[in-house]
C-alpha cells in the first residue's frame, strides 16, 4: 500500500545503516507527550543531561542486540525525503509453540530492586500474562509499537507505517495482537483491530514514595487497551469468533 501522504516512504529497516537515526526518533517520540508508561520503559527518559544521554545509548545498544538476535523481529521506518527518518514500528512473528514465551522487552535499565525497576517489571509482566492467555500458542503477529515524531503525527506517517505492517501480516494470513494507549487506539481500530479488554493493572508496595504513587495514578488513569485483529481483518462485533473464548463477544467495550 502507498503511504497516505505524498513523499513519505515506508520500508524495512537496515539495522546497520538506519539504527542510530531510527532509535533517535523512537526515543524522542516517547517524550512527547511524556507518560508513565514511557518513564517505566526507559530510565531517565525526559530528564535531559548526561544521565538521559547515557540511558539512550544503553537502550539503543540493547535493543539493537535484541533485533540482531531475533530473525522474527521486524523493524519498519518511515522517511520524509527532506527530513530523513521520522518514525517507525516494530513487530514480531510469534510462531506456533515456540515464539510467544520468548517475546520480552529488553531490560528496563533501572537499578535492580528500585521502585521503578519493580514497577516496570510488574507492568510488563501483567501485560505479557494477558498476551499468553489470549494468544496461547497460535502463530500470530505481535505489534510492539508504532511511533512518529510530533511534527509528522498529523501528516499520515503513522498510518503509512500501519499499512505497511498490516500488508505484511495479511500476506502471511496471521492474527495480530498488541497493547495500545489512548493516543494510538483510533489508528488501530481503523486498521481492523478490536479492543478486547482494558485489563486492571494492580501494583502494591509497602510505604511507596510520591514518585511511585504518581506513576501508578497515571497508569491507572490511562488504561492499556488489549487489541486483537482476526486474520485479514474484518472483525464484526457479535459475529467474529474470539479464539480464546471459542465464541463471539456479546458486548462491546
């Protein structure tokens, strides 16, 4: 499919040539707007100075190593001919009986045992448990995320990346699964996904700090949406069978 805005070009990432520029857009997109999920995904995100610079370099290296090690992980870039890489996406082919248990995020980068380290691991463990329960061992495409620099968010760049991914998924005849935030849900709905639940995230800590309380309040105020797309799309409420239930849903979230 062609990008929805003239001039944008979408293609697969060359890890050796594109990685530094691509990851810079990934990091920058997490900061605008800065949300609790982002603060718990990357240490020092949005803080500026040498600490953030060091965290950026560490995350860039860690994610690159993970991408190189997994041939089923696919990175996508969207380019503006006059502005270079302006966004991208990442997805993993989870193969029957082999892949899902291995799909994990690289380490969070926080001090081991710290509040943020614990909260990060609790957040992603809860999301991963729903992934395991719903998709089980069926072969499917797992969408890690789509991002675009702020100046390009109304220009069709995200839709162009989404179209590229969905085209690849449909060629393989796969179901697709992802976790969404409110900011991205509309795009996924337009691409044939359905929200199947907003899981309740539970976090407990004895004598939590104000930082912990703030992050948890934000996480609970901005619920994660679990989204699923049947093979080749075409989800119909009350008609499409949800594989993990063996029957259609009789209500809509």
